[in-house]
C-alpha cells in the first residue's frame, strides 16, 4: 500500500468567527476537548520523560528539555517528605511505610502528566498540558481556527517501521496498549506537524497530540491552531483558513514516514507502561527501604535490651547495656547528622557553644579547657537523647513485641554473645551467621575507628606545620611532628586493610572520584605551570612550591577520607624518613583518585594486614592454636618498634613541657597491647586469642521485638528530650538568680 493508505488523515475545524458569538462551527470548547477527550486515561498511555539529542530531532528541532522532568523531581520530593514523616498525609503513624500513601501522593502530583505531547515537548507535564489547552482555547476565542486532526495507521505499516512490537498479536479493541513504541511515534508526529505548519505558513502554532489505543486501530489525535493571524492563511472574511489542504497533509505524512524510516534501525521501545510502573515501584522500594532501614535499627535495639527495664540507662556500667548503648548512640548520631534542625541538635549545640564562649571569657579558659566544655556539652546532649529514646521504648506495649528470628537474635547480640555462638566444629562450605555478623561488624567498626584516628592525627600534624611556619614552635617539638606522622600512617594502613574487606564497587566511590577529579586536574595544571616557570627562570620559587605542596597534601588526605585514596598515595607525596627523623611533602604530581575496588590491591593488603594482630583476638575466638608466620610477625614487630620509639619521644616532650595529649595516651595503651601480643607471637608463633573464660555471662535479653512495619518517631522523641533539658536548665538559672 502507499503512504496515503498507510497513514490515513481526517480533519475538521471549528471557528467562532463564522458562527454565532460564543459558538464554534464544530464546538466552542477546544481546550476542554484536549483535556477531557484527547487525554482520557482509558485511551492513552504515559510516556516517562526522556531526553532527546539534537541529532535525533528534525532539522532545527531543539534538544528536548521539557519541564516534565519536574514531575519526577516532585516524586523525589514527595518520597523524601514521607520518609521524613513530614507530610500532611501521615496523620496516622501506622500509615508510615505504606506504598498506598506514596501512590496517592503520585496521583496528586501526576494527574494527566505524560499522556500528551506537542509543541512544548514529547512528554507534557500536567501543567504544560493545561497551559497548551488554555492557549488553544484563547486562540479560538480570538477568532482563530482550531484544527482537529485524526491520524490512523495500518498494523502492517506500524510493524514495518518498528513502532509495533513484533511479537504483538491483535486480540481486539484496546489490545495495542503496552505494545506501541510511543517514543518513536510521538517523535515522528512532532516532526510531521512541524513540516506541515511550515508548509501551511503558520506563524506561531500551538498544538497538542495524543496516541489513543482504545480502538481496533492506533490513532493519533491532534488539536492545532495558530496563535497569530497569518496573512497567507487568512480568508477574505478575515478569519483563519479552515481545513488543512492536501499539500499540508502530504507534508504531515512525509514528516512522519521519513522520521520513522530514520529510526527504523533503533531498538524498539514498547514498554512505556511498564517503565512508568517500574518508576513508581522504584520509589515505593526507596520508601520501603528507608522505612525498613530506620525500623530495623529500632528492632535490633529492642531485641538486644535486657528484660530488666531499670537497666535501660546511657550512663550505666551494666555490661548488658554496652551493646545496646552503642546501637542507640549510633542511631542518635545518625539522626543529628541527617536532620540537625528537626532533631533539635543545632539549637542545643549552639547553646553549648555560647556557654563555652561565655565561660571562656569569664573564667579566662585556654583553648583546651574550652574544647573540653564543648565536648562535655555534646556528650550531655547525646546522653539525654539516648535516655529519651529508652523512655519512648519503655512505653511500647509488651504485646507488640511479637517478632523473633535467627537474624534478629544474631544482629542484636553483643560481640561476646556472638563469639559464644560461633560453631566450634563447622563443616566446610557451611554458612555460620554468627561468624559472619561478628566479622562484618568488627571490620566496619575497625574501619571507622582507624579512619577517625587518621583525621585526628592529620589535624594535629597540620596545626603543627602552621605553627612552625608562624615561628611558634622550636626544634625540640619536632618529635611531636614525627609522632603524628607515624600514627597517621599506621591508622591509614589499617583503614586500607578493612576497606579492602568491604571494597564493594559502590556508586558512592564513583561519585567521590568524579568529585575529586577537578581538584586533581587543577593540581596537575599548577604543577606544570610551576615546573615550566622554574625551567624558564632557572630558579625555584619556594613560596609558590609551598602553596602547591600544602594543597597537594590536603587533596591527598581528602581523597583518603572519601575512600578514593590510600596509604600508597600518601607515601607517594610524603617523604617520611624514619632513620633521619624528617618528614616533608614532596613536590610531585598528584595521584589520580581511584575507587577502592580499583586501588586496594592484594600487594598493598599484604603490606598492612599484620599491623593489628593485637586486635584480632576476637577473630580467632576460642582458638588458642591460631598461628602467625614469621613474615607477618616481623611486619607486626616493625610497626610496633616504630610506634613505640615515636611515642616515647613524644611522651618525654609532653611531660617536659607540662602538657597533656589524649591522642598520646590512647596510642600508648594500644602500643602496650601490641607489646604483650608480640611477645607471644615471637616466643610461640601464636596469636593472642579471646577464650570463653575471658567473658562473664550477661543478663538475659528481650529477644522478642517489634515487627519491621512498626514505626516510631525517633526524631520527635529526641527533640522533646533536648527541649526538656533546655527548659530545666533555664529554670535552674532562674532559681539561681532569684
């Protein structure tokens, strides 16, 4: 068949200039025709917003950048508000986490979005569709003709051009839904309408189209008008010309056909309905995941608490509360980090900072004493918040504690309980959930501890370097700089070790690399500029070099903190000579940021894996015959000797200057533990392990806990606890003044 038979065009028009005032020749409400008839839900499908390149469009057709993207942005925002329990639809806390709530919000947001296309894009938002229909109605009211065009396509033609799913079998009215490539067909119609309106001498055309699939054929409905009066389209009575002529129809067909021919080789895309459904499902999954993530923390906390509620206190020395308090603190800290305003943290910390500043002036406190006040104030905020959380949990009806599984038992256990649960004789290839949980928890905690210590010693080293530049330290203090560098490298290496265990290829790593690349490129450029200047002038500008090396050091540290750098990169830019007792930043090119999976090699792991043998006792629980080979013993001994030498020199300086340094005390205790374990490794070739006798029994846990779909508003409880503190402090101050 020919193109005229493959693409059948029928058209009519309405115009109120040639009819009674307020009435059109074929209807007086073309805008309503667009909103009510053309885009009705039972006839159309939603096309998820996409971007189209200029190359994909017709001549002079701009790249697609529709405001329809705001529909999915609105979905993002709606999901986030519901996750934060900050939405008017969450009047009942039990609704939190329900996908029905989220779907209701999406219906409110979407309305008719994605069902139509036209002048303003291939997937119009509801607002865009409404504006276009209003423009068409306004043009009609001003006397312009509104074209109502219906395109009908044969099934054979749609198959040949790749618009119809090759596997589709027609089964009657409405069976085309989900099988038509709306992306191709919409784009082709847009190209055809553009050709037709140029040929027809439209000045400023406004139009909307929909693909209707509720009949035995695929139809496209178009409402088209010119919003300005074109002299070339004007009749003798001053009104727009009515029907489109045969030449314009021919250009419409050609535009559609040539576009489909151009896209014939493109892979067909027939799943608009499933794409939209998957999009909604993805948001529901995000919502459900956020709910489960928050609720699972509460669930494990409740399961791990002792049955005796009198022990539920942050400041208790009861061993049964050690693990529960750690979980509760982690929850509170995460809440403070995620939403400092809503939790009341910002306001409370500001009060602490104000008090510390006032006390510093009034009592002439030094910086160390001031920092101590701030630390104590923050600790009090955490203590009250955790106790407020326990208060809320005490109010939970015991009848609600109905859930208990193997994994809640394991994940709510303390390290001691997990170790006791380890199988003594495990068959090869079997999975021991207690061992898995113990190791993953241990690796995560060690990674966090060592990463935190790196940050602390980097700050101390940086403060020292700045003081040295300012002439505020003498040569005797250099032992402190060497101590800082030794500890920094030790903890950096061990952070690398546990990052290797946990080096999954997360998208966060890729994002961090992308974030650091501009700084890397900038440093490469600066290095080239400095090197070129020195070659041309035959002299070294030390000030320029120092500025570059300071920024190089900061960049390399930030790469490590972001997880896209390691001890290898730090040593590449740092000249730390242990024998000579010197540490300097090298004038070298920066190292490119890399993901953990790419960067943390087996060779590097072998270098650092034995540095913390003194922390591995729990890893080999109740295995007193766990051996350590000579190579790893020597590696451990070397690190021990280096740390001990630097710490002893630092201790002499600190005592001689009558100072106190918490980081030094921490390192000394850790080095003492190393010495005890090293002796056993050298004498017996064994790792010092934890045995059953090392632990006493704990009080009985609750074990039964809340179901995962039960939600508690932790943020509100924490905020109320903090506000209660502030109120009591204010009352105490008023009593003192009275």
